[in-house]
C-alpha cells in the first residue's frame, strides 16, 4: 500500500461502508458468503489487538470522522460481535482474562502494576501443546510491578519460560511503553532492540508481523500470531504520531459529547479525573487519537495484504479487537476503568473465509472471558476445564447458539494503585447496563438503545422496578458462581500478592 495517501484518497477507498450505523446499534448484515461445515483442518490464528480503541471510533460502527477503510473492509468480510465488552476495561486485567478465559477476581490481575502468575493454563499453552508455532509481537503488560518505572529493562524483558504463558515461539515484545517514536522490543535476552529513528512503532511492528507470516506460511505446522499494538493509547501529542496522519485531523472539530460533564465523576480515580488544562486539550487529544487510528488502519491494510500474498487467507482465522475504549470527558471522566460504553464497548471482528458468513453481525453479549473458549472451539482445540467464559463459536459461524444472558464486568479498584473506593460490578445485556458501586451501594440502570449516551439513570423509576430486580438477582448469581465477594482493593493486596492466583471456590 502507498504511504503517500491523503485524507480524500482514504475516504474514497472507504466508500459508504457501514457509515449509517447509529451510536448504540448493531448492523443486521454487511454482506454474505457461503459457509463451509468442515472444521477438520485446524486453521492458523492471527489475533490483532489495538490499545484503547473504542467500538464507536470505527467507520463500520458509524463514525463519520474516523478514517478506517481497511478495518471497515475487514468488517465486511467478518462477523461483528456488536455487543462485545471488556470484562475489566484496563490493560493488564483484559490481557489476563484474554489469555486465561477467567475473570479478574480469579486471575488475580486486579490492577495494572502486577506480574501475572504463570500457574494458570493459558491459550499459549494450549496452542503450543496443540502443535502450533506461536508468535507474539508488541505490548505484553503482564510482567511489570513498578509504576512509573516502565522502561527499566527488568520490567520490560519477559524472560523465556513460564512468564510468557505458553508463547514459546517467536517473541518480539515489551511489557509497557507508549513512546511510539522511541519504540523498541526485547527478544530472548535483556537487550532493547529499537526501531529505526524515523520508523513509527506500529509500522515497525507490522513489518515484524508480515515477516513472521511469510516464514510461517511456508511451514507445515499451523501458526498462531498475537500482534498487540500500543496505539491509539495516549499520550496524544503531535510528536507521538506521524505528521501526515496528524495533518488529516488538525482542523477536524470534536465537540463535547452530550454526556460531557464539567465536574469530575466522584467515582473516578486519579487516572480518570480531568484537570482543568486537560479539559482544554480534549479536542486536540481526539485529533491525535483519530490520527493514530488512521495509521493503525493503514497497518491493518498492510497486514491483510501480506496474508493474501502468502496465500493463507482461507485457512486463517483473523480477529481484530481492542482491550478497552476511552471516555474523552463523557460522564466527567477520561481514560477507561468504568462500565460506560465509551470505555467498555470494543470492536470485535472475526474473519474466516468459507466458515464465517462475511458481513454478518452477532448481537450476543461477549465478554473478554469468552474470547479464549470461542477461539479454541473454532480451532478444535481442548478447553482448559477451569475456564469461566463460554464459547460463542456457533454465534460466529452463523448457527443457533446458546448465548450468555449478559456480559459480566468487574472493577477491583483504582487503575494502578492499591486504593479503595472505586470498586464496581456491572452487567450489560443487549439493551441495558446495570451497575453498582461498592463504596456507597449506588446503583445505575441505563437503556442503551433509547439512551445511547447513558444519561438517564432508570434505577428509581417504578416502570423499571422489575428489570432492576432481575439484574440484581442475575448479578448475585454470577458473583456467587465465581466466589466474588466484592472486596475492596486493598483486600486483594493483603491476600493475593504472594501468589497472585485464586482458583474458583477458594477462600482468600
């Protein structure tokens, strides 16, 4: 793909796509393709993970300002899970749930600055044991335990062995950083390998991925590649995105959303609160965020080209998604770590030609814990018995499927500190979001179809009394099934730090 494109050219490539999608809705159909019932041959897997890309900031979901022609084209070839949410909308908790199929109160990854216990059986172990050659490129964020010391090599080099959670093959990763023009990765020894000075990190990571795909495609063994980009995560500064992408959005206006509040949400931790100067920067932040997303989209196009040239498109499951979204001032918050749709709802697309109906949409309620069982079922691989999520593979394949009544969401405290007062639990079904805060037992109930910006709390209205009671019962049942006793953040610090693991049914 030509690097020297401009905004007009990209919009022409994007076409009309699915631009008519409303903020809260789900498309009924994007296209059609024949489905094969033969699942005997195990496919390759490519899992593409953006960081902080919300569902609403994609063209196929209806955003008219974003430039995502390649993601939109990919959506037209895939099934879109339009009710996908991040079980705990922060980086480390999401990744732990992704790799284990378990909730944060089982993985023990209850804040960002922790080191994942390697005793869980993870998707990497299953893939390796199933004969797959594995690859992992990009952000890991399951090995650090020192906030504000992310670039120290002791926190960024994940040594070969158990802490790679079964990813025993190609490794070009780092634990955490978001300096995209100082991008680096670490392989099998503690030496940072920097991209060339003028190479933007996502571009360099895509180069690594396409090289891996070319080589892996020639092997008789199937492969599984996880490509974990850092964008469009902040910092949103002009010097943290290529100039040509920044130029596309420098004059684009981003007015405050309808649910913007000039006052900080009282339930927001310090990562979620906005300082006065930051409120003045919200529009510029979004300009850079959208510029980063346009670059991400360009790299998705490059990746798809490489897969096509390798001749493996029909035998490869490709997933595109994100770990969580971003609030940008909605409800008086920035960042993530909250159940509101801007933070929790994520794109989730699966492409598998001749198996998954192209352009289809599933409105099944998919949480992060459901991703591992869904992937393993599609790939005909054994499921670890301790997985807490459910497989939605039949939904992906266009078959009649048993769906969860709702996706369960957890938050176990402040984003990256042992600080009490920010814990909540939530459920999101196809219409409603129900949530409760631990600190004062405040409940919220939103009709996401009638009220897509979640501005009207229905919890006290007589008309919704039965619906609220339904969610209370469902939440109580779900938490009991996980032995989730809704503890405060410091409880996890005092009880889990030694081994960072709790098995279902265990006590303390």
